[in-house]
């Protein structure tokens, strides 16, 4: 087994509770020295924590939510590439929901003009982008959350009860294959959960630094098939938990090369 593949397997084993060196040696047929080197490398990569006699899964660390201005200034090429791939999945006649976020705002820039689809959104950034491009859009009403320039609340929930969608495009502060999508507020997480229940397809747009990130305390589980689109910077160990999950279809979007 190649070193990278073995370390991915050891990481998965620790996540599943096989945490001491002796058990890892027995499971993978390796020496203690090799096991300790692998655990050290995984700790250096931030994937595990070394403890006496073995390792444990990295604990969930909640972080302050990034400002909207900071998020809008980052990863332009990656977001654009993800958005282009997401837009290419649209089909004539689709009814689409675009969720809050700056990556979903990028999607609004890539939707072909003249495509016969119906768009709903709670994302004011996307509304502005679509309006500037002359693409019709319906805004779901609710209470404004300035930190994301999107709307939530009772009015938004009531609107969802009257709608269903062919495709929902969503993003998040973090994407975890087991826990789902994490957000900075319970309102955002609850709203996503309600949108997902009204959708035929769920498409998650996430730049690679968000993969397996557990930065916030509020979660929207996805207990059904869904699609992940991420960027070309995602490493094998980041993609492996998603690619090996029965519910997840993974796509990597290639950013254009600049000569």
C-alpha cells in the first residue's frame, strides 16, 4: 500500500475509534515505528492529535465567522471554476434555488442568459448579480442577516412551504461528510434543512479549505444523495471521505490557466 493511501486509511481508522498504536499495527500489518511516523505526519497535517500510545480525531474547534468582506475577497478563481461547473448542470425548465453565500453569488454570474429556468433565492448578492445581467429572479422574503446579505425567518419558511425545486445550490462555512453543512447561525442551518427537504437535487459548492471543516456549531445534515463541487486545490486526503461515501458524488472544477 502506498504511504499516502495507508495514511488515509489510518486516519479513517482513528475516526472510527481504532486509536492506539498496537491496534493500528495489527490492523495494517506495520511496525510501531511506521505507525508512529504516520501518526506524526497526520498530526503535522492537522488531521489527528497524537496522545500517549496512539492518536485521537481532531476536536471540533469553533471559529469566529468571517466577515462578508473577507469572504468576498478570497478564492475568486476557485469560486468561478466551481460556479461554471455548477451552472453547466442546469437544464431547460429547471426550477432552481440559490442559497446564501459568496460562492453561490459566483454561480449567479455563470448562469447562461436566455436559459429557460425559474430562479428563487434568499441571497441578495445573487439578486443584484442576476438583475445586472437581466436574468429574472424571485426573492424569498424574510429577515435580513447583514453578515451574509441573505434572508431567513418565518416569512422565508412560509414561502418554502409553497415551493419545490429541481436543484438547490448551496454553500456553507464548512462541509463534513457525516455532519453535513455548518453555519454561523441556527437560522441559516434551519433554513437550509427546510430547503433541502423541498429539493430533487442538492448541489454543494465549496472551495477546498471548507472540506471537513467544523468551524461553526450549527449544522444542516444531508441524509440523502447529494453532489459536491470543489476546486482543483483539494488534496486526495480531503476528497477521500466524500468520494468513499455512498451518498456523495464528487466533482473537481479546474480553474483556467493564465498564460
